[in-house]
């Protein structure tokens, strides 16, 4: 009798698709490229925005009804296969075979190939931005790789495939949320014109409606995907009547499937595992995996997540988020959305942590999903680079804050900071090695301290709100930037502050009941941090204006100074800063005093010579004053937004980056400012000693010695005390204004005499006679006039020393520049009432000539007045110019020693000494061709009269790249610069 074969058992697929996986499978398949491609075709077919929205809603309703019908079929016929199984069970094998043959051989492969090609085109498009289309071969190769990758993923593990699906669903939903938020923002701003008469031009024919439905339903394709994997879905029959018979099932792990049928149990060998998982017994003996003790409870878990998230981000990024998005209301929306995204990301990781309950975070997920190679690459970079660098950075940051109170007047020594950081790392390492409970206690304590600090800020903001400080929340969405770049940067900054939401996944094996506590900790910690961050930002915006917040270097410190007053150090790191000692009068003195220099005593004859007529010259002076006024107001606006000293340098740095800023700094510090100081000091020397050499020109050596002594005197005053320098500026401004008023009064007195000079110069018929209208003549005239107005931007170089810059900066401009303009006009009218154009143009010292004509034997007073003007302008130029060197060094573009201030006097002494040395060097140089062209020719009109000096200037400016690349960019020779810095620190102390 022939033996009967053993009963064959069917091996079933494991039921591993839960609710989240099922939702991600349906939604992730539906949200494909359709929503990014179909809207235009739907709108084109149906003809109106309102009808297109109705059609999208109808398509969604149809997809919903159809999927519910398929769900009912799936609960009755609980087998995988979708339409094939249903046709097989209802219509027989022939029809089912025809369907499966066409589906497997044509429809499904073509669909997969089409989607893969679509993905490949989008993926390689950024690499062929300048081409019409990427090469076909490249697109096909990428598509093939994608198909193979996904095939391998689906062959290896169902959980892995589900994790990939969940991840990409989150990414797609995030992308759509970004689009939705952008649209809502535009709606809030009033962009509703497309919804007016929204059903106009609707196409109601069968053909357009059919095509529109076809395009819309194609975007909803995928609603029936779950019916293809019904046998792998956990509890597919929920809501249906269960059958009384038991369905044979198969269970298995680690390569062995256990099949149950009645009383018998069979072990079916599938694929042998490559290595033991968990605990295993071998023939050589028992090999046990040593597990870490589960000591982390729910309190410790919450403190781990929240304590890691609440770092320095909330004290640093609010200003960058607000600066990127542009309005307080939108910034709060960004913070909320970032918290929501962090919560969703943490929940996804919580699900991963409950499915793969192993410590290691991303590493173990890479290992279980993508294999050894990807996991090793990740863990190597994480353990050898990312984690040590991060720990070192945080330790150094802690050390700087910790030792700052010990060094209140200066920057702490680098060696001390590093030693404290090293001790902190060693202590924390020791604590983590000794006892997990100690670590939990430290983490809980630090979290309580952080929450208390944030609570202080919140309470302060609430108090200010109750006091009625709500002005920053009126029109809170005004100025919102809705560009992709702005929103992206804002989200990047916000999400960085939420970094740490996945911390608990690194210690899953030490967490008590991870399947319960992991999601609980996430649901407690991340929303708590989100609420705290929102309240803290509201507090910031209650206390500070948006401009103050955006320009703050440390927003918590600024908040503390405004709310806590003398206790503001609680929020500070104790850095050394220059005092704000410049008020409104000092600001006016600095701007007006720098503008009124030797220009008004030298430029009128050159301006008149170029433009050709008195009337045109007065018009040019008026226009130059207007241009200076507009430029100064523009700089005042920039100065209220970027409230940092440094003027042009800091604005170029913040807008265009370090390389252009370095060129500007090195040109300004090494050439323009020293040469300008040398020229003004020589001008002062000429006027100061002219009365002693009335019959001849003074010796050149005496001029240079007098100029050098003047530079040293002004430098000493600026180094010793800021208030002393400002008092000098105020005194000399008064003297200069008095001298100009003397000229004005003398001119008006001359008007009483009906002389030939007055009728020739100021008569309307003669005033514009001989005017030259060529481009070169007008350009040179404007050049001479604007040079006399130079100094209108002086206050922007010292913004950090100005009290209430958001108020005083525009006020100073509105007072100083119009005052100087009016004085210049009246002085020129006075010149023209006394001298003929020929006399004025031929004069070597126009003020002296005027003085000799009007004051007679007292004409020498004009020489003294010109000298006083030059001295005051030199002082103002020194005061503002030294700060540019100071700020450039602070930003790393000059040696560190130049970024230091005197401990007691709080003046940028090294920067001023450096400026003095370069100025003296320029003064003593016999050949000033390069420096003269860099200062006086760079703005001259070059269209009509190009000169070789322009090339010299250009070459000099770009020669800075020879210094920038090795010293600034690659930080070469840092040891030498550090030693020089330390020596000069001790020497200057």
C-alpha cells in the first residue's frame, strides 16, 4: 500500500499591518504626484475655480464611498488580492485569470515604471538645472535603482516596508501642510480676488465634466490598496460578524513559521537567521545577552526629552525666526507648527520604539531596516564626529557661562574655559558610568531649573501684557514674508530649537514599560515644550519691538535688561561690552562735526570751476544736501534694524557674507580711513601754521610734524575716555558753527551794498550764465559737493554706543544733515556776495580770501576757523573709524587683539592704536598715489575720463583675497595670532 503524503499546510503571511500602517498605506499611495499635476488640468477642463473645488470634493466623496464598499467586501472575503480574489470568488477562474494576467503583465508594471520614472525625473532635476531635460539614460537608471531598492525592502521585511511608508506619508503630509499654510497666510493678507465670481465661465458639458472627474479621480487612486493585503492586516474584520470556524494561521519568528491546525503544530523552516537575536542557546554553552537595568521611569523620561529640547535654542533663535518670516503673528504660527511637527516626529519614533524596543535610536533602526553597512556608516560618523563635536561645543558653552562671573571685565582665558569644559565632561562621564539614578536626578533637576527660567520670562511677559503692552500684536501679520526661502529658513531655525525629541529612543532598553511610557513621555514632554516656547515668544514680543528683537544678539539678555533691570545679569553671560554713552546732542555733534570739516573751506572754488555758474553751483549744493539727507535716512533705517556698530562693514557682512565684508573692511581700515585721517590732519596743519608764514609756504617737514602731533593728540583723547572725545566734538562743533555763522552774517552785511559783485553773481539773469552741462562737469561738481557732506554716516559706525538707537539715530539725521545743508548754502551765498567767480575760483584758501576782504586785519580768524573745523572733523573721523576696525576684528576679519576694549575705560584702545599707526605710516609716506586714488578717485566719474588710478584701486581691493583665503577662511597661523594677542593684552593692560 502506497504511503499517503503528509498533510500539506498553507503558510500564511504574518499579520503585521496595524492601524497606522494601514492608514499610511492608503493615504501614502493616494498622495502621489496627482495633487502636484492634476489641479491645472481639472481647472482647465471645468473652467472656473469654484467648480473645480466642488469637483475635488465630489471626487473625494466618490473615493470614500468606493473604499467603504471595498472595506465591506474585505471583511466578507478576508483574503488578499483585491479585485482578483473578489472576481475569483464571484465570477470564476476564467475572468479572474484574464484580470490577473493583464494586471500583472501590463497594468501594474506600467504603473510602477511610470511612477519610478516620475520620481527619477524629479530627483535628478536639481543636478541638471541648466539643461532642458536630464539625459534619458540617467533617468531610467535612477528609476531602475528605485524599483530594485523598493523590491528588496518589500522582500526583506513587512515592518520595514510599513516604516518606509509611514515615513514618506509624514513627508508628503508635511509638504502639503507647507502649501496649505502658505495659502492661509496669503488669504489672511487679503488675496481673495480669485474667489470673486468663482463660478464664472464654468464648462457644464458632459465632455469637460467627464475629463475633470477623470483627472480628479486619478489623484485619488490608491483608496483600495489595503484590500490587496487583507491577510496581513491586524483584525480586518472589525465591525463585521465573525465566523464561528477558526481560520488556519501561521506564526513565525527568526526564520521559523509555526502553523496551527486542530491539535497539530508543525515547524516550517523558512530562511535561516544570520545571527542569534536576543537570548540564544548554543551547543557550546549558554550565551546570554547582558541587558541594561530598566531604571528610567516616566518622570525621568519626560525630563530626558524636555531637558534635551530646552537648550540654548529658545534664547537664540526667536530673533532669526522673526527676521526670516517678517511678522510677530507669523513667527508664533511657525513656532506652533514646529512644535506640531516635533510631536508628530516624536510619535512616529515612539511607534518605532515600541515595534523595535532596542536602545540605539537611528542606529538600531538603520541596522534592522537597511542592514549592517548603512548602520555602520551612520554610527561611525555619529560616534566619531557628530556626538563628540556636539558634546565639546555644549561643554565649552557651559564653561564660558560658568566662568564669566569670575572675569566680569574681560573675556575669560581660553585655557580656563577649556579646563572647565574638560572637567564638566569628565564629571558627567563619571556620573553616567556610576549610576543611572544619579543621571536621572541631574536631568530632572536641570529640567526644573530650565522650566523655572522660562517661567520667569513668561511671568514677566504676562505682567507686561496686563499693563497694556499689546502694541506689537496689533496688525501682527503685517509684513509677513511668504516666500519658500523665508518660510524654510524660519522652520529650520524653529525646528532646531525643538531638537532632542528623539532622545528617549536611544535608551529604550532602560525605559520601564517602553510600550506605555515611550508614547506617554512624548505626549507630555513635547507639547509642554511647545506651550512654553509659545509663551516665551509672546513674552519677548510683549517686552520688545520686532526691530529690537531681530537686532538683539542675545534676546534673553535684552529681555532681562528691560524687565529685570539690575538683575538682568541672570539672563546674561557677562561679556564685556562698550557702554552706551552717546545721547542726542553727542550724536548730532558727531555727525555734524564730522561733516563740517575743511570741505566747505576748499570745495566751493572747485565746484564752481566745474559747473561754471554761481546759480548752478548753489543748485548743486542743495542737491548734494538732499542726497546726503536721503542717504543718511536710509542708513538710519538700516541702523535701527541692524543695531550693531561697524557701519558699511557690518551691513555688508550681514547681507552679502564674510568675503565681500572682508574686502570692505581691509580697504576701509588699511587705506581709506588712515589716508583720510592723514589728509585732514595735513589740512589742519596748513591752516594752523599759515599765520606764522604769511609771506611764504610753510616747510613740508613742519606740516607733517604738526599733522602727526595732531593725530597723536586726537588718538590719545579717544583712547582715554569716550566722554572726553565727545566733549571735544561738541566744543569744536560749536566753534565751527560760530565760524560759519560769522561768514553768513558778513555776507548778509555785504548784501546791503549794491555792488557790481552782487549784481553779477546773484542776479537771476546772470546767475546761470556759463553753466556747463556735460556729464563730466556735473559729475565732478557733485563729487566736490558730496565730499564736503562726507560724514553723514558716522553715527552708524558707533550704533552700539548710542542710547536708544531706534529713536536717536533718525533724530540725529533729521537735525544734523539739514542744519549742515542750510549752513553750507548760506556760506556759499556769502562767498558769492563778496567775490567774483574768477576771484573765488582762483583762491587757494577761499575762507582766508573772504576774511581779508570782509574782516580786514582780522582775516586770520578764518584761518583759525578752518583749522578748528579740520580738527573737529578729524576727531569725529577717529571716533567712528576706530569702531569699524573693532567690529571687523570682533567678527574675525582682523586679529583678535583689535576686538578688545580696555578693561577700565571701556574704549576700543587696540583698534584706535592700530588706526593711529597706519595713519602715521600714510602721513610719513612720500608717495601717496595709491592711497590718494583709493580715497579721492573711487567715486569720480569714470565714463568721460577714465584713468589708470581706477585700476590701481580695483587691484588693491581684490588683493585682499590673498589675505582672506589663508588667514580668515582657512584660519592659518592661529597660534601666532594668539600669542601676539596675549602679549598685546598684557602690554596694553
